[in-house]
C-alpha cells in the first residue's frame, strides 16, 4: 500500500512539474528566422533595438508602434526601408506582448543600437541549425538525414557479430 501511495505521489509531482516547465522545454530552432541570433533553442520574440520593434517567431510577425498603437504585420512599414535586419542586433525576449513593457526594453537594450557583431543562424556551422529550411546547409542536411536513415546509421545490423560462432561486434572470433 505504501508503494502505491508513493507511486501516485510521484506521478502527481511529475505532472505538476511538466505543467510548470513544459513550455520552456520546447524547441523551435526550425522556425526561427535565419537572421536570428545563434545560441537559443526556443524563442518567442526578438526585440530589435535599432528600430524599437519586436518580431514574434511563432507568428512570423513584426510588432511596431504606429501613432501610439502597436501593430502586428508580416512586413515592416516603408519607414524602415533602410533597416538591415541581417546585420542588426536582436535581443531574445520570452514574454507575451513585450511591447507592453516597451519602455523597460528601450532603457535596458538601447546600448545595442548600431551593433553588428552578433552571429546569425544563417552563418552558423552548428548542425542543429540545419533543420531550418532557410539555412544554406539545409538541403545537404536533408540529404544526409535520408542517407543515414537508408543506411540504418546508429543501428547494429549484425555486420560484425554472429550468434552462431562467427565474429562478435569487436571483431574477435567466438569459440
């Protein structure tokens, strides 16, 4: 009876922990834009200090202030035509509707205006970013995944062992 109680308590604790941290454990590397900074497995928003705007990764939308109202669009308005998103600094923000705290983000991250020293996903040679369909290495990565799958990479196909007295997987002869 004691073990049943412990088992139920453990299940309850695991489900509670999962509910509390479940969102933070998800990955969205494949949906992050290739102009995003490296080093993050999950991103909700980027803050763009050069133009005081935000980009929502899951929605693929920019949020910017238009006459006192925050607008969400898939493209930036014409007034940002000279803004180069590839070479601008991005701050990762994992807060819902971060523009509600815009003054805090402006104050905290204005020091990054004009910085151009952040590595982008597009320029990374880490294979974890190749899952992104817009990464320059994506097609090669897909080919490699298919090749590995077809060749059973990671699985032991019995090439180096035989249960009936042949070589074992270390190449030693069995007796």
